[in-house]
């Protein structure tokens, strides 16, 4: 049980980082004329953030002794990641200064979550 609880710390820590990063006011973000001027760089960042989010949660769940509904749990984690991405975009629009809602960020978040799911199904469901 103690090992299982410890396995959730990376996922919890990463979740807090995701929420923090997506809550930074736009005025505090680096200028787009820097290295971020790579076309659609921010979308790749969103994709990676949410892929890692799903992978860490699925990894923690894969350490459970009862692995019977593991695929279903992974799908719920993925849906949770997609919902989190959407809610964070709404928070950026209504609660975070100098940030706005971007549908393509939601698409990148969702794509990252799905990539994380596919990776997790391939790696963590093997017996």
C-alpha cells in the first residue's frame, strides 16, 4: 500500500505543475520573438505536457495489484486530462490576465492525452 501511495506523487506533482504553468499571466510569459518563435511551438508544449500527465497517472495506476480494469482506468485518466485541458483554457479566458481561450490548445491537450493513453496501453498493460 505504501508503494502504491508513493507512486502517485509524480503524477500529483506534475498535475500541480501543469495547473501552475497554465495559470501564469500572459504578461509573465517569455516574448514570442525568442526561441518560442518556432511555428506552433506552444502547441507542441501543450501536447507534451498532457502526454506526460496521462503517462504518469497511468503508470501510478498500473502498480495496483488489481489490474483487472486497467484499460478502463487509463481511459478515465485520459478523459480527465482532456477535461482539465478544456477547463484550463476556460480559466485562462476568464480568470488569468492577458491570456485567452485557444481552441487549438484544447486540440493539442487532447492529442497529447490520447498519445499518453496509447503509450500507456502499450507499455503498462503488459503482464
